[in-house]
């Protein structure tokens, strides 16, 4: 888990910001799930931002105290990212409200969705741009791209590649 510390010496001035930024993520039909804990009289704002070539700030946002005690269970958040196509990047942005009782925490961050098999350049389209790189694996020993357990890229894998041909979602 990660948290914003607002005790003296931490981010306890209004507007102090902590950012947790993830890597670029390929695929489509993605969902972000995580758990958060926001307890204290001076809780600020927790934001989820998404980058798809441009930053979209606060696609999910929550402000103020959410739990009733320090020992209260974390709450699950689910953020629908299906409208963002192509590779995306996610960042959590915690903004302090000011004061020593504004700690925020997040845990168990997970992004789910579907990655197109054969999309070697991660543009969410399997097309001629991917064919040359994919065909370089033909009859090669590659357990990472293997789909049927024989660690060989052959007609089975090529058929799945072909099923995804020109799918744009």
C-alpha cells in the first residue's frame, strides 16, 4: 500500500500533492480497481488521472473523510476505463487539504482488460504493422507468445492472430 502522510514534516500544507504514476498499459476494455482509506478531519482529495496522449485529470475523484474510524475497512473503488483506447497511463494524485489529520492510503491496485494477441506495437489494432514482427516468431521457440502449451509459434497462434486482424475497439 502507499499513503499520503500529513503529519508535521509531511504534506500537511493545503495543496501539497503526492503522485503515484504507473507505466504505459496496452489493451482495451480496461477497468481499474483499488482500495482506499480516507479517515481524518483534514482529508483532502484523491484523484485518478489517465493519460492517452493527453492527461485527463480527475476521471475519478473523492474528497473528505470517508471512513468512520482509523480501523475501518478500506473501501473498493472501480473506475471504468473503457472509453480510453490505445496505451494509457494511470496516476493517483492525492492533494492535502492542510492539517495533520489528512492521511490517505490506497492498496491492491489492479488494471484488468483485454490485450489483443499479436498487437506487437500496442496500438490496439492487429494489422500489417504487426505482421512482420509477429511472423519473425514463426516456428520459433517462444513460450511467452505460445497459446497452446507447446512453446512453439505455429498455425495455432497464427489463427488467433488472424482472428484479431483489424479489430478496433
